[in-house]
């Protein structure tokens, strides 16, 4: 803040000193002439003065009239002149005390501008104290100096542009008649292309991890209900959907309040509790009677999924609803010229890691986790030593359902929420669990990341549909050769 305050003060001093000058009358007369070259020269002259009143004159000129000697004078402005006026207004905005406005103006100028405006850009660059804006002004200066008549100035500008993503200016220089300019531009372009390729791979890797974290959240609950308990729950996707709609309802409660940006603090536990409650109700009323009968369980849970979808359509309507991101999850981090990491995806990756750690701690460090593992490994022996197996089944199913609700809460931050939300993840969730090894949480993690990255890699080559088909074919062949998945199977499914 202190740094930005100093920058604003320096620019304010430049602003005040510039406003002491009167607008050049000859420049105003040229702006009203019929010669477009004279108009462009007049625009540059007005900018060079640095008088803030020039902005009002140029805005009027863009609308087709200016005031000269107290009279309105109509002028003809073509696209070329209008583009120069836009550049001039961006340059004049560099005098603004507002940091965001200066940043936007400097960004607009990195594509190049009339070299005649360079003097004011240099003044603004030297007075600027904000590092981000100063860097943009340095690139803008280089883009303008690239059109200089001096060879050394142009070579220095080419070297300075190596840190930007503006290939258009360098492509133009790469065909220059001067061999030194040409070679320097071509060398910089090659370096820029190499950097952009690395950026594409980095973006692809992040997209793969992002998708993998979403698949992990969607599959973690299934790893319990199917992997540990042997229940083929076709309503798992609808439990994800319930978590997403719970987030939507909680968002509505917080809307209009000062605490809106923190609605997720309430939505996360609410999504877990509501989905867990629905899952426990299903287990006690339907699924507990179908253990060891996979076909009947599949058909029953498929019917339950249809009932849940229709219930949501009746309550919320058939149209998708929107869940807004909190302010701190908007935007992203630009790590390279062609790579932006969205904050909502970053938070989902961290959230998935947190859920995974919490689930591991619960299963390995608590009495409930001990009961679940005991019932999974040997149900009869666990019952003999006093473990309430029926109650553990309900708790375990509720835990898996609650984690599905957390997945729905996370998914609500990356897209719209609708009655069919869960249908898009149920198949992928089963693929992750089967590929990783039924009943193995470590396998679920590895499988989610591998399938996430494989999907994104194949999508970049062949499109989303073919990528899905290729992944499915790979899983089929993999299971044929290694039915136990990545990790060996242990649990109730083995006993069956």
C-alpha cells in the first residue's frame, strides 16, 4: 500500500505539472484539418504535452467534433485516426492516480503504439512505483521503440520483448531488411515459442491434476460404499447432486449479507450432513436387505437415483441453478504468458487433499475407522468380538454418502448445478475405484490422478468424446490383465 501510495503521489506530481500547460492551438487546428496524417500528428502532439485536458478533446474528436475558439467544429474520423485516438487515451490514463486504471492502460499499450507518444510513456514509466505496472510500461516502451529509426534502439527493444507474449511485433521485425534485426527477432521468437510450449505443458498438467482432484472427490465416497462394503450404489451420483443443491440453498441464505463470501464455511458441513443423512436413510430402508445380492442392489439403487432426480426437479425445477464463487475464489494466478491457474480450481485441489487426509485419519486413527476396517476384513469375527456390524454398515454408508456430498459442494464451484449433475460422474467414479483397486484408498488416489491427466492429454489431441472412449477401452484391457486393479483387493468382496 505504501508503495502504491508513493506511485500515486509521483504520478499526481506529473499530472499537476503537466496541467500547467495550455493545449497547443496548432495541434488543435491540425486535428480539425482534412489531412489524416496531420490529425495523427496532432494527436501525438497533444499527448506529448501531457495536459489532462487533452483527453476530453480527444474523446470529443472520436465522436466527430472538437471545440476551437469557442465554436464546435465537425471533423471526419476514420478507423485509422480512431485507433490512434484510442492509443492516445490509453497513454493519458497513465497519469491517473488510480492503480487499476494505470494497469489497464499499460496493458493496452504492450501491443505497440505511435512512437511519437513515447516521451510521455517514458515519463510515466520513470515515475511509476508499482512493480507490475512498471513492468508493463517497460514492455510498452520496447514495443514503441521497435519502430525507431535507430538500429541499436530496435535491438534493445527486441531483447526487452523476449519477456512478453507479443509475437506479432517480433514477426514483423523477423522479416526486416536489416540482417541483425532479422536474426535477433528470429532468435527471440524461437525462445518465446519454447517458453509457450512449456506453458502449454504446465497448463495441461494443472488441468489434469484439477480433473483428477474432482474425480478423487467423486470416487472417495464410492471407495467406501462399493470398495469397502461391496455395494454397487448407482445413486452415488445423486448424492453428489444433493451436496451441490445443499450448497445452492446455503448460498441463498447468505445472499445479501456481509458474510456472503464465507458461505462455503457453512455449506461444506451442510453438504456432508445432508448427503450422509440421505445415504443412511437409504441404507437402513433398502440397501441393508440386499447385501450380498449385487444385481438386486444395482437395480434398487438405480431406481432410487431416478426418484432423487425427479424429487429435485420437483423442488428446484428442471433448469440448472447457479452457485456463485466467493470473491477470494474469483480470478487466477498468471504464472506464464499463456498459463492462468484459476483460484477456484486451486482451492478444489487443496480441498480434495484435505478431505483425503481427513478420511485417512478417520479410517486409521479412530474407533469408527477400526470398526469399519474390522467389518470389511472379517465380518463374522468382528461380530463375535462385539462390533455392532449393522450399525457400522449404516455409519460407513453415511460416511461414503457424506463425502459424495462434499464432492457436490466442490463441483458447484466450477459449473452450474442441475438435476443431472451426478450422472456425468457416476461412470468415472466407478472407473477410478475399479482401476485403483476395489477397497484401496491409495489406489483411488493414484487412479484419479492418472485418469485425470490421461483425459486432458487425450482431449488436447483428439477431443473430449474420443478421449473418453480411449480411456474406457484402456480400463477394459487393463482389468482383463489385472482384475485386482493397481493394488491387491482385500475386503468383504473377497469373502463373497
